[in-house]
């Protein structure tokens, strides 16, 4: 991969430092896994940076200064803003195909059963199921299943989202 992605990886590793994920492993493993899905360097860089603003003290302004406005815009689409619901953020992520693809890769990585062992060593099926349901809704909104919804407003009046508790109206 190119210099842009390499710089983004170094930046993300430094920003996340020793932060641990819910699975007890270093958190950086999650953005690395999400980024591994992509070949396009800009999308790959945005993918590895997708949690930096939410999980660290890094700002979107700093992302733009280091990586440019395009990557900063993608990271912004993937970041829950102060006072914003996750549902509203999901709506923004779906407005750009690249951030939508990163959101799908993010949800699939979260749905990975290796990340959701319960405290008794078994599988937390409810957690896995909730992420799989969200992946399906995202893919439907993108038109992957059946006819695409209005891509400019993919979540408008979606009964599937309401059933999942993702009412963004």
C-alpha cells in the first residue's frame, strides 16, 4: 500500500495507543481489520482512521491537516458528533458509497463472533445478531438486496430501521 495509508496507520496506532477493545485485545486491531477489506488507498486510510475522533482526543481538523479534506469528510461521516444519535450518523455514512462501505466492514467486524465471547466463555448471540441485523439494513439501504431506496435519503421511513430501534425520522 502507498505512503498515505502507511501514514494513516502510524497515526491511528499512535492515537489509539494502549486502548483495549471489549474483547480485551488492543483496540487498533479493529480499525486494522476494517481497513484490510479495501484496496483503494483513500478508503483504506479513512477506514483505519474511522474511530480515531470518537475514541481519542484527535479532532477532524487534525485529520484534515494530516490527510486532506476527502479523508476527513469520510471520517466525519463515520463519527458520531457530540449530541448526535448513532442513527443520524448512520444516515450520513450512507450518503457516500465509500463511507457506507466502511460502515458495512465496521459492522461485519463487530459481528465477528471472536469479538463477542460472554464472561462464561460462550458466544453472546444477541450482540452478534444485532450487528448482523444492522449490516442487512445498511445493505438494503444501499440497494444490495432488492431495488435500491432513494440513495440521497436511504433511511427515510424505513420500517426495518424502526424495528431495529434505528428510527431516524
